[in-house]
């Protein structure tokens, strides 16, 4: 698996061009650019089934098989590409689950996803059993509602103690984030703000998302939320994110890519937009998974008339009297 080298060039240029030693941080290694290790595994949930989807050639199964790819801070010299099975860096690092969109794969994420690992995060990305094989928006509808539980199962596996996987010892189990694009955003929004919200989740990023699954309500829980959406999205209405921004009860922000569409700003953006997305997402993780109180300023500073709009409400909710 290859990840564009531009992601690591962007990593070195992030946060206003600050070098790792000069950037503000709540922890010693938050701005250290790590080499990135990558490994693959397969998680099987025997308690839930995969439906039959004839149009995709899926006959159905009594289990759910989730291939996962994990990027993590590694030891050694920084390279342009992730290093398979490299030794994890010393320390514990917050965990992020990446949820891919319909017809995409966790194993082939947008460049920003493995970049998070270079800044001190463990990132795990499952390939969902049906939507990773979908060809059209309708192919995976029978399985959409099962994906939040897939995310929860991946979290259970990554956070479980007593495993013989040495990488688990480097996961900070107290700090967990979820991020997703399109159907992946629908999935993580339901896991964090649905009828049975996962209390382990401390921050959520929705890219081109909408609270589509039943019971999803961003006002129901004060988990911090970052929304990134292009205002010319013909697949998921931009208004879904403006509505979530208006409704969210916890700290939240909306970064608008002016004139952008559903996926280009994330998967094949030019250098300026790629840096905006990388800076915004990394600053959000740094604030809510690492405690860097200055990090939100890096998001609000991204506002550029005619190119990027930023709305933010960072204050925590006021307790009821």
C-alpha cells in the first residue's frame, strides 16, 4: 500500500510553517514528526452477521469480517512512505478510527489520515464488509445501520488489554477520536451521537457528513465536533453540516471549502486545500485528544475570503442551574 509522499511534505509544513521544536504543544512530542509504521490485520466479529447482497456477489455470512489497516508513530528516521511493521515509537498515543465512504476502502485513505500518525496518533481504518465493495450509492444501504457497531467492535479490539500485539501497549485508551467521510461520517456520527453513544469517544470529525441514521442527534451529547464540508457538494447537501453546526451542544466548528465538491477537497486537493484540511483536523485532535488549548486558534486562522470559511463555538456547554 502506497500513500502519496505529499502527505509527509505537508506534515512538515503544517501549523503555520512551525518546526516541531517551535510549535506550541501540551505534550513534548505533539509536534514531533514521527516516521510512520503501517500494519494490517483482520478482525472478525462472530456475534453479528453480514447480509446477502446479490448485486455485489455477497452470499451473506453469520460473521462480520473487518480487514483493518493501522498507521502509528514508529521509531527510526522519517521516510516519505509508511514502513510496514516498523517498531512503535516510545510512549502512548491517542487512538483515531477512520471510517471510509461508500465504494472506498479504509486501506486506501485520503492522504491526511496517515499524516495524523506522523504527529503522534494511532489511526485504525476498517474496510466495511459491504460498503467497501459497493459500486453505487444504493448497493450498501442494507448494511449502513450495521457500520456504527463495526466501529465499536474495532475500538473494542484496539483498546482491549492483555493482547499479545505490542502496538496495543502504545495506545492511549483514555483519548479516542472518530473521523469519517460521507457514509463514513454518517457512521461515526451515529456511533458518537446516536441512541447508544459510545462514551469512550472524545472527539469527532465529520467530512461531507449528515446525521442520517435513525436517532443521530449532535445536540444529544457534548462531544466536540469538527465539520468540514464543501458548499458545492452534489452528493451530501452542504446544509446538513450547517444544520449540525447550529444544533451541536458541545464545542464545535465548521470549515467550509468554498466552491468545492463532495470528495476532491479530501482525496485530490491542491496543496493549499490539502494544507487547510490537514491543519484543521490535526489542530482539532490536538485540542480534544491532547489538551492543547491553543490549537483551536490554528483552525479559526484558516478563514480566507472566497476560499475557506470558518465558524466556531469552542466554549464548553454551560451547566444547568
